């Protein structure tokens, strides 16, 4: 029991010592740090390049994770949109007419749909029009009295 | 005071080359100190892990502190956690033949069996753990001697150092030694300087 307590003391005291060492390392000046790195047989410049690479990789990987996550969310949303049964007009002309009628009814949607990318509805690709109509359907915005 | 992911990213990107270098150097030195408990992991693994954990929010960054200080604490903590985990995982008691047989016996005659010593994990440390313990014990003794020489035998600085490594916090040390906070800060600075001196001299490869 006594030796167990002693062992715990040694482990925790050594941990405190590492805290002190960490503090000492972080207090090193630029020159002192380079001197230490050089003293261990490494080139400070190369060590700096390695540090830069490690940081860049960690930041890059995290960005990849974020992108993959947002892709996954997007795919989920697309799948849920496709799951809703919707009978859209078959011809592009009819689809555009439906969209125009919808936008005429819900004026406030115009700035959200007609952006810098699509100044006119006719600029939109068939896939984008389908997607937009589906989204409007899910939001319940396709239910209106046609003029 | 907890930052958004965007703020964290920008703060990490804003770290200077010197700051990145010192964080990598810190990880490198700590990995060397935990010896075999690093289990083959390198400095860059811990730096990588610290950045990822901060960005993912599992190690939240309090904007009250600089990103450099935050990453320093995370690296320090990751290294320590890894050493502890590795220490508890690396040694498994061999399965004894007697304990394998006892299971068969139980199945055959379905008797209630009294537990034997084989059923309990040994309370004694494993040989590797003991070796590591010894290494740390020797290192601690030597560092304490060098600290006493640098700070002055029985000086207030040495007393503060002793209490620090015993795990007392700053306010607790002030109370115990009846010193003020500014006085404590001075002694703490002396201790950090002494640690740097010992590191610089690389006394017997201790620190």
C-alpha cells in the first residue's frame, strides 16, 4: 500500500515537472529556441518548415472533414427532397411557367431565386429548375391559385 | 468566451512561424520525456491531434487565452493522457492454464468454485511499469538536487518548487508559506528560469 502511494507520488510529481518544463520551453526566446534545436542536431529552418507543414496539414484535413460533412448533409437533403413524390410538368416550358407563376404569387422569393448567377429564369439549367420546384413544393409554396 | 470554428481557424492560421516552431518543439521534448510510453507516436502526431481537437470543439478554446497558450496546454494534456492510457493498455497478464482449466471444470460438474489467486489481477506493478517508475524516481531526485543548488538550499524558492511538484496550486502555496501573490510570481519565475538552466546544461539528460 505504501509503495503504491509512493509510486503515485512519483508519477504525479513527474507530471508537475513536465508542466514546469513546458513553461520553460514556452518562455524561450526565438534565439534560445533555435539554439536548442541546433543543439539537438537539427536545422532550425528545416524544423520550422516541418512545423509549418504539420499545421497546414492539420488545418487542411479539418477543412476536408468540414467539406465532407457539408456534402453529406447536402446529400441527405437531396435524398429527402427526392423521396417526396411530386408530379412536375414534363416539358421545360411548362416547368418555367409554373415557376414564373409561383414567383409572381410569392414576390418575396424573387431576390432569393434571381441572383447574380441567374438573372433570368431561362438562364437556369433544367436540373436547377427541377431542384428549385422540388424545394418550393416541400416548402408548400407551389400550392396557390393559378391566375 | 468560447470561440466559433471560424475564429479558431483564423487564430491558428495567424500563429507565427516561431510560435508554431515552439509548439512543435514542446511536443518533441514531451514525447522524449515519456519515453516508451509514447508508443511510437511522434511530436507531429500530438500537434496534429491538438489542432484537430480544438477545431472540432472537443478541446474548446477560451478566447481569454492566446491560441499559443491553448495549444500548449492541449499538447501537454494529450501527451500525458496518451502516456497514462498506453501504460494501462500495454501490459496484459498472461492467461494461466489453471484458469482455462477451471472454466472447463465448472462446465463439467457445475460446482461452485472458490476463487484462487489466478482470478485476480496482480496488484504489483508490471516489470516495464516498475522500470519506468524507477527512471522517473531517479530523475526526480536529481532534479530536486539541482533545483536546491540553483534556488538555494531551504530557500523560499526551493520551498515553492517542492510544493509545486507536490501538486499544490498557487493560492494554496501562498497560504501555506504565508506569501503574497506577487511574491509567489517572483519565486515561480525563479523556478522557471532554473528549469531553463537545467535544460540548457542538459544535466545528465534529465530534463
